[in-house]
């Protein structure tokens, strides 16, 4: 598959360079929009212009929707307003809303004013929801059958509906539009025409509300093996639906966001090609880390009154303390963050997680403290100022410091994700460089304090 895409890209570029527009058009007509999108991502603006000149309007709209955000931002500048309008009209309201949300507000408003009021109203409704909510990712084109309808009437309504997406069940509503349940398509196909829809109704159908977070919606799909779920407003009225293919996109977005956060950067870095922009985004996270490591160095200076030989011996093991305790805390926070993201019930109960992680931390801390202490003794070679007592004190301080630092780091790795989640901050930040840098400073302070205490 990768070789086919590479060959397609080479063919497209060769045709563009030779000026064979008809050959390029023929090649792209036989290609998937997803493959064309990948080509568009890796060519320059002049070549992109040539590609979009030969694409059909429907295909160009699909390509615009499938390219990455950085490429799409460049295409917004490259394409004419009438071209963007045509593509918006080809897309469903949900995809159109996503694209318009990425444009400057003034430009998106101009495009909305230029399209038909009914479609513009649907798009505005979607844009009014948070982009990370069920309302922000739903498709507002949905079939709602009245509870008093028969099977024959429901089938006729489906036939008459202007819907070009696959659907797997019919949602049933009352006279006020309130959701009552759903009827699977197979029941419509196998039941007599005069049977009332309400007699086939599954009143326990799962639904989500428009303000539900997309991560919560993803978990609903995952735990219940759903293909589609209805979206209701605060008055329990049916306003849209979310399908499994949209949830796959959401899962990819959420996973990417967590990775960016844990790495100490931001998805915003991909919005532009500029190296200066990417450097600024990364420095937003790295500068506080730089300050944090400076604090760690400052902590070390507080213990300079130790005997010089003892200080150098103790300082040699500071990286080991910081690294091991930091990684132990990172392991805990990663497990907790993953559990919170996937909605596992065990991860949502703090005290249950606390009991488990503390037991694990004690075992890990004991192992690292003992093994690290033996390693410390071997490395010192019993030659610290030719004083075996001082050597033993450093080894004991190291072992105790390692144990205490790991317990402290694990506690932070456990508590911070729950704390951040409770105040509305992404729990993945607890696994990021800011928290791990702070953990290093605290663990070094603990170790050096114990060293000072035991060697005086």
C-alpha cells in the first residue's frame, strides 16, 4: 500500500512538471480522495493549485477535509472564495462546521452568509457547541420517526429523506420531538407493514447529550460496541447522531493530544509549517522546565556546607535519584491518565487506585532502595575519605532517599491526574515535563537533606 501511494505521488508530480493536465486529471479521477490528500500535503502551493484545478468539486471538498490542519490552513489562503464556498456546499454540515471553525472568523462569516439559510443555520448550530463535545462532532442530519407511524410509513419517510450517509437504526420521537428510543433497520425489513413503530421500539437505547465531552462519547461507543448513537439536547429532543467512523477520528485526536501534552508540546504546533512557530510552542513548555532545573541546582547549593569529599560523593548519585523517582512517578501517572481517558471504572475510584498503587510503590521503592544502595556502595569502593562510617552513612542516605523519593513521586503521579481532572485541566499534563521537573527538585531535596542529616 505504501509503495502504491509513493508511486501515485511520483506519477502526479511527473505529470505536473510535464504540464500534462489531462493525464493528471485522469490519474486523480482513478484515485481515492485520501490518497490525493496525502499528495497535496507534500507538494508546494503551485502544484496544489494545479491539482485542485483538475479535481471535481465533490472530490476537492473531500480532499480539503482530509488533509492535515497545516496544509488546510495553506489551502484557505490559496483557494478563491467561490471555490471554498462550492466545497462547503459539497460537505455535510458537520464537516463544513469543522472547516469553517478553522478559518478566521470574518472569512467564515462571509462564507456562511453566501450559502443557503437552512444549511447555514445547521452549520451555525454545530459551531455553537464546543468542538470537543458531542454537539460539536455530531451529524445534524437525522431521521426521526413519529411514534404513531407504521412500518410502511417509516419506510416511506426513509425513502423520502435527503440523507446520503449510511444508517443502521431509526430514531423514534414524540409529537414534541423528544427522543423515545430506536428501531433497528432489520425489524423494519422483517415486520408487517401495518405494525406500529412503537411496538418495535427499544426504549432503553443508549444516547448522549450535546454537551458530553467527546472522550466520554468515545468510551460509550467502546464499552457498548455501538455503530451509531443519537444526540439529545437539554430538553431530551433529538438533534443529531454520531457514527462510529467519526469516533475513530476522535480517538486518534485524543490520543495525539495526550501524546503532545505528555511530551511537553501542543497540537497547535502542527497548524503551521513555520519553524519559528514550532519553536515558540515548545519553548512555552521548556522555559518553565529550565527554571525548574535551575531550582534543582539552587537546592544543591544549600548543602554546600557538607564536607567537600562527602558532598561530591553524594552529588554523584543525584541523577540516579532524580531519574528513578521521576520514572516511577511517570509510570503511575501514565497508568492513571490512561485509565481516566478510557473511562475504566477502576480508574475512576480514587481510593481503589490509591490502595493498589501504594502497594506497588512500596515494593518498587524497596527494590530500588536496596539495589541502589548496593550499587552505591560498590561505586564508592569504600574510599570516601578512607572512612567506612561515612561511606555507610552515604549508602544509607541514598537508600532512604531513593525509597522516600519514589514514594513521593508515586503519590504525586497518583494524586495530580485526579486533581487536574477535578478542576477541568487535561490529566495528561501530570505526565508532562513541568510536573516531572518539579518532582526532580523535590526528590533531590529529600535525598540531600537525608545525606546532611546522616553525615553530620
